[in-house]
C-alpha cells in the first residue's frame, strides 16, 4: 500500500497520497467532534515541533564540524525548555480522558 501511495505523477505530485489524506481528513471531520479534531492537530503540531528541536541536538552531536550560519539563542537551555514544555503538553493530552490516545499514537505511527 505504501508503494502505491508513494507513486508520483509525471509532474512529481504524489496524487494518491494526497487523495488518501483528503479522504481520511474529511471522514475525521464529518465523524469526530470539534474538540477531538483540535486534539489531533495539537498533538501532531506539538510532536513535529519537538522532533524538529530535538533534531538540533542530534545534528550538533552527529555533525559537530558543520558550519552553523544561525546560532540558537541560549543554546542548549532554550531548546531544552521548549522540549520539556512540549513533552508536558503531549503527556497531558494523552492523559486526558476525552482523548483517544491509541488513535493519536496510531496516527503518528502511520505518518512516520
């Protein structure tokens, strides 16, 4: 199924993946409550932001010789604070009774 979704058109557009995402999102919007949609979006955005900031640490550890044209203010304290707040937000979102934690985790697993 992943091979079929990753096929691209002659212009390089992954049309099957986009259409599949469109169908999933519309089914979710039509069948879920507004709050659960907000929870899914919050979970996804917070997780992606945290992984991006975590990537700063990984890149500095694995490739210390790379030129750094942009320096993170307060490194490593500010990214660590951001990561701590992100983990706290994700933890509380998953611990909330109205959140469907397994479906959130399944959504993220499917995305990666």
